[in-house]
C-alpha cells in the first residue's frame, strides 16, 4: 500500500474535512486513510487519478476487495469511505456527480476464505530446514495439509496406522466422528516416508506414541496451538504479506482443485463438509477472480 503522504490533495482535503468538521475519532480517521490509500493504489494500477474513476472502476475495486479475502464488514467500510470521498468532491465543486452513489456494499455476500497462490504455497513449503528432525517433520506436516485439505485438529490427531503410503491414502476422523479416506499425493507421501524413517524416531527419543506428528521437545502428539505457531513462523519466513493459519492451506487446497476442474461434490467429500452449500463458498472465489481478471485485461472492460 502506498505512503499516504503522496496521496492527491483532494484526498488529503477530505480527511481534513472529516477530522475537523465531523470530529471523528483518530482511529476512525486512520481507518479511512488506510482504505483510501487502497483506492489510490487501485487507481494507480489503471493509470488514473482517484477523482477520474467511474462507477465501473469502483465496482471493480469492490470485487478486488472481495477477492483479497476481506470480510463483508471491511468491504462495507471501504465502500462507505469511498462514497464519502466522492460526495466531498461534488460538494467541493471538483465533480458534478458522484460515481459512487450506486455502488453497493456486499452485505449479503459471504466472506471469501483467504488462500495462497501456487507460488506462495511453494515458498511456504520450502521454508523448513529438512536437515533437522523438527524441520523434516514440519515439511511433512505442511505437505500433508496442502495435499489433503484436512482440518488442523484432524491433522494433529492422525495416527501412524491411519496412513497407508503404499496406497497413497489416509483415514481421517472428522467432525461428528465420521471417517473419510483422502488421497495423499506423491510429494506428501515421499516427505512423510522420510519423516517416518529418520525424524520421528529422533523425536520419540525411545518413547512410544501412536500419533504420527510429534512435539519436538517431549515426543508427544503435536498440539493445534503448536502447529499454528509453526505455520505462522514459516509464513513470515516466506515473506507472505498477510497472516496465515492452517485453514489458509485448507482453503488453498480446495481453491486450487476447483480451478483445475475438480467436481464440487468431490471437493465436498475431501473436505468432509456435511452440506454442499458449505463447499460452494469456493465458487464465489472463482467468480470474483474471473471478474477481476476480466476487469484488468479485457481491452473494453
């Protein structure tokens, strides 16, 4: 996001107006500033000044916000700020009409899950130091999570006997104690074999455990909290600009499958969703991304 010191004068004037005339709280003004800085960045991508954007541009801006994974509430706040900015331009005599009057906030839209691009997934998976037992465990953890789309609770509760690497399948105990079988994939299976052969015995330290993935210090089952810390650490190391969680890889798994033509009901089964409507959230991601790509590249968009 650009430094707001380089924002157009009219945007600075609008912020001064709401700060002085409307006497908004400092944090509220700062939120407006961040949101309008995002609008500035969007206008710059289109080689336009913010004041020169039309309604079609602003609708594309809203779609871009949704694709980024912001919640409906956050997008609605952006829209409110944009409307206020263009009303200010009209009152100030810089525009004859506001292009934002009919731009709607997506109150009824579901929040789109955050997911990683293929390049971001590759960078994340490459972070663990596989020359150490803990690093080899972490690489296997991340590979299995991305290959299967499991919930973090399902992943940390996996037992050694749940995984059949020769067949490339694992048995997962999901919500409601329902079992499902999930393909593992060659890359995840290969890293899991390496982990089982050398890293897991080193982490066990002659103890016994039925759990597949172990804590590095005590040789016991890895906890959900422990894995959250692991994935956040590697996200920072990979230079990912937004916070990630185990669910981010689950969403990436589903989104990347759908992008490559997988049937939605198959994805439902793999994710362990009881209702197809829960899985349909991923179609909203594709719809929004297609519109955003069309906006960016079509010569007459």
